[in-house]
C-alpha cells in the first residue's frame, strides 16, 4: 500500500522532506512501518511516493464508519 503526495512548491518540498525524516524514524505498533521513498511515482512521473507496510485489515475509513454506528 502506498500514498502519493503532490509536492509542487519549494515550501511544500521542504515540509515534505521534514515529514519524510520524521515518518522514517517512527517505530510504534499503531503506525504503519516506513518502507521507502521515491521521488517518482510508478508511472515514472515526478510525483513523490512514500511506501509503507501493507495493512491487511480494514481501512481507517472503514474503522471510523464502524465506530460511528
């Protein structure tokens, strides 16, 4: 599972780099493990991608909807 983040301005790129450093250092059972980063997406476009471990259970959205019921 991966997320694609659009980083277009210099300020956004700087914040993205800071977030990337923080995410890569998080080690907690409630947070998906950081696997890696690529400055290009899977279609070789200049769109940064952060890779995390696969979450095999429901999505966060599913869990929120269940909790609201």
